[in-house]
C-alpha cells in the first residue's frame, strides 16, 4: 500500500507531518498478523548509535533532524530500522553520493514491525 511520497528535508513542516500522519493511519489499518515492510528514501540520516529495539549498531554518519523525526515515528509505531542491524563495509552503507563524490550518506531505510 502506498501512502505518498516522503517530502524532502526542504519541505514545509506541515507537509512532513501530513506524510507521517497518513503513514500512521495506514499502519493502524494494517492487521498486526500481517508482515509489514516499509522501504524508501526517507531523506533522513539515522547515523551511528544503537537505540534499543529501534536502531542497530551499523548506521552511517551522524543523525540529523529528519533522522530524529523518523526514529520518533518508529518508536511510536513499534518499528525498527532493519538495515542498521547488519554489519556491512562502509561502501555498502551509503545510499546517496553527492555529484562530486565528496559526500556520502545513508538516507534509504527498510523499516519493519517489531
């Protein structure tokens, strides 16, 4: 089920909140017995740093404000960030690279229900 496109970090706060509100509504309608996987470009940096039951040890870089918002959403909805639980070489962690190759970030995540 698709609930819409995640707004970029330059989007209005109201648009970002609308996105999370719509996604939350969709989650409430999804039966607990169903397998739930949410994947996408979240325009968020979770960064390194384990959060019990939500984020594993294998993130990349530093957390940003959008990453804080994504973690808050995960905690509110009993979700975990699956791709932070698997150790990989750094070259396999980043999902975005600047045109000049100077910056590399992990902004695409796979979320699952705990």
